C-alpha cells in the first residue's frame, strides 16, 4: 500500500485512495441525515444509505418492571434518543444505566422499529449479536441479540497457573523463613523448628506445602526428614525462587533465624555470594571495597 522505505515519500495505492474517498462520501451522507432531521424524514429515507449503521451509545434506559436479561420494557432517555435518530441506524448498543435488556423484533419490543441492546455491567453479561444482510442493498435486514451470563469456567493457562501456585506457596511468612534457611543447604526438620521458634508439627505442615509446590525436596534419615531447595525443571521458576531466597537473606528476621540455626547445628551456613550488580547488594559491595 505504501513505500516501506523509512525516508521515502509515502505514496498511497490508487485503489485504497478511491476506497477511502467512497467511505468519506458515505460518512458525509450519514452526517447529513443525522443532523437534526431524523424525526421529519419519511421511513423510506433509510434505504437511501445502503450501509449498515450501528450506534454505540453511552446512554440507556431502565426495564420497568424487570422481566429478565433478554426482555425489554425499557423506559428512560434511550427511547427519546432512538425516536429522534435517523431511520438509517440499524442497531443501538447502549450502556450507562448498567441495566440488561434486549429490544428486538424476536421479542416484539423494538424501539421506534429498531433493535436496542444493553449488557448490564462489570462484565457479568455479554450480548451475542447476529446480523443478516440484504444481498441486494448490502444493508442489515435482520438483527438477533441475546444476553449471555459470563461464567468463570475458563481453565487457567497451565504455565500461568504454575507461577500462581508457586507464588501462593511463597506468600506466607513462615514458608519464606524456611526457604531462607534451606537456601544454605540441607537442614533437618528438627533444627528448622528450633531455629524458627515454632512447634515441629507447624514446621512439618509448611514443609509439606512447599514440597507439594515443588519448591523443596526431602529425604528421610532415621527418625528425621532433611530438606533442601528443589531443583526446578523450569529456568523461570528457578530464577523466581532464587530471587526470593536471596531477598529473604536481606531481611533481619531471616538473618536471626540463620544465626539460631548455626547455634543449633554447630556449623555455619554457606550462603550464595551477594552480586554487587544487584541493587540490594550494591551498598554492601561499596562498603567492602572502601574498607
């Protein structure tokens, strides 16, 4: 359609220019008919403009009384607006009042001979609209519409759900503290509950949650189970858990947990180095370099 060279003069395709000119001419004709003349024109004027016209309108009405999401019984501003709008308009899709209604020929409730729809509010309904076109005039000869309740049964994307499950596992202070401890290597549950200052059943329950989420692995030795960070099959998940455990190491509570764990086990925990390129480690790196 256009010369794609970035510095070239853009040259419109003559066919495209002609099509745009035709559309502009149609638009001018529509504007001429909608400029305050709608109420005084004869019904046959609608056929002068053989193009489908759908109006999206931020105004509506209220079903009185309410009889269902696919019924009409509408009163309010919309009825007057439709009455005063050119007959060339084939359909009004309305809103603003947050009320569901369908006014179509099928339910015998056209407004000024035209269908009018509204789909309630907040994504609770969606209006399924269908058209039949006249092959000769290319105009709309029939409109069907139904309001459908929006359900929440669409299954989540598996990859997104996996991330959500991991975030849920991480969204607990005790589980974050546990990950902060096992990030330094394998730890017995007997030492974990002591370092965290919580009952052993509580520690085991949170460890079971982390294990089901695939974030920790465990092995039994005698009476006790020893836990360590799991090797995740996905690099994105591995990076996520690595970032969380690293950031946990900067939290005072986790730092105190690690000191209690060292006293309980009698050995120091070897943690990953703090990369100076990370913002959370930059200050420590500068302080170490200037020492």
